[in-house]
C-alpha cells in the first residue's frame, strides 16, 4: 500500500509537506502541490478517507439516487452500474447508500435525510432531468455529485455515452445489416434526454437513406395505443428501441397481432440472457459497469486526479451486440 512517506520520498519533500500538498494547504506553493499530486496519481495513491472524514464530519458513504418509478431498481442496466460503483467505492473504504421513491417529493426527502442526518456529501444521480428538484437541492447545498447521462446544466459533472452516435450505430445496423425498410423508433413517455439524442441519430440515418420512419411511445400504461399503432402500421419491419425492455414489449404486441410476420429489433443495454431472446433481437451494449466505475473516478477526482476534475465529464464507448452471436 502506497503511503504519504513513499510519495514524499519520490517528490523530495518531507512527509508533512506532502500531506499538506495533497490537502491543498495554502502554505504550500502551487508548483509543489501539482508535483506531489502528479506523483501520488502515478503511484496509485488513495487517501485515507476514514481519517479525513472523521475531521470534516463526512460519512464514508456515497448516495446513489435512482430515477422516480417502481421499475428502475430491478433493471439490469442499473444493477450493472451499481456493481461498477461499488467496486470502486470498496477501494476507497466507502459504502453505497441508495435513494428510491415513487414520487419526486419522496425522492427529495430521502436525499435530504441522507445529507442532514446521514452526513453524506457525495452523490451519484442515475438520471438527468430538466428542473430536477434533487439535483437543485444538491447544488444549493454545494455538495459534489455526478450525473449519469447528459446534464441539463453545463457545470454539472457527468458520465455518459455518445447517445447520438449510439443511435446512428443502431439505425445503420437495422437498415444495412438487417435490411429493414420501414423502421420505427420506440421510446418511453418520460422524455429523457438520452432518448432524444438517440432519436437524433435514428432520424439522421433514416433521412440519409431516404427511408420513411415513424416514432411511438411504449409503456405499461398505454397498451391500447401501442396496439392501435401496430394495426395502423402493418408495414413496420424493424425498430430501434431506447432500451431492451421497451423493444421486447413492442415485439410481443407486434407478434400477437401479426404472428407470421418478422420484426427486427435493435435495443439498448443488453439486458436479457441470450436464451430468452429471439434471433431477430440485437442490442447496443453501453457498458454500464464501466459507467459506474468512471462515475466514482470522476466523483473523487477533486481529491485524486485534478486533470479529470477539470474535464468535468467522462465518456464511455458503445458496441452493437447480438444475443445469438451472429
């Protein structure tokens, strides 16, 4: 385990100077602070957060805030993100505390309790939403948080995929590899930013290929409107869905109405075991575990990596994936 003495020795300073530099003490020159932090980063040094937090009244926990709703906690996408988050928190001797609620007011109350009673000062938001009362509360309290997804305010820290490019990748695969002629974009009724961006990519490729396309909202609450859309659009032969669950729901509706017709699907998040998915189902893997890992790296970059901290964001790649190995 790397210690402050190891860093001090390589930097050619005393242990007390190295410690002060790592804590941005005003008595230490900016040049020395940069030098010591650079060496600490190269050596893989992690601060003793237990000791540090005892002095500043901060809990050794990170609050992870789910989007409002009762379906999200069991979604494999979020479970994989949590796995990545937890793997990095363990290295820092931190634990994970989760906020889940069915209303935005309930979610805010949960987070407020974490801050005021639990003394949690670092948060991860598993969503990005305009006029969000939770993120505004954290800003007002001047607490550090990272959003997963494109933030609504430029100054917010975030980790995301390039969702426009992911939408382009999905649509090109649907048109060029699966030979779809009449595509439909399937989205939720929640108007998430990532869905809008994926639709931009879908629309761009469809227009470039002079393909007529449509868009439909799919949720558990609009069963009749889904069926009505399918009845009115029998020519549909493929979809890009903003996530696998929504794509599978549309596919099941379609097969019930047109059991002899094929429907190619490109979803997102690679959420299902291969044995449960039909051959026409493909998915964009957005590597949620890596998103979780990078989220924690960014969350603690104010203490560990000034260069990443200045960037304020990290981007995770994506990849088209077949459930059948084709």
